[in-house]
C-alpha cells in the first residue's frame, strides 16, 4: 500500500473440528476461510504479492504430509 506502512501476519493452523466462529472482539478480522492452494490462486487478494508465498507454504506442507 503506497504511503501507508502495513505489517501482515499469516498463521498456519490445523482444522480439528467444526468452528463456531472466530473470536474477534476488536472486529478487525475481515474474512476467514479454509482454502486449498488452487483455490487460493483464484481469490482476489488485498496483497497479490503474497500469493506465491502462501501457495508455496501450502504445497510444501502437502508434500511433507505425503512422506
């Protein structure tokens, strides 16, 4: 974002059951969804420069699980 200093955090999580929602008391989380790497590439991103980074993390994790 031009002129604005932004720091983005990504978290790798494991889905272990059904969710009853996200605890967001400050109401700063815009959206939460579970996506595959192929779905992730199709989403309109606020930070498109992060797509390759995120897809690589997912694919690396998938390869690690297959071993």
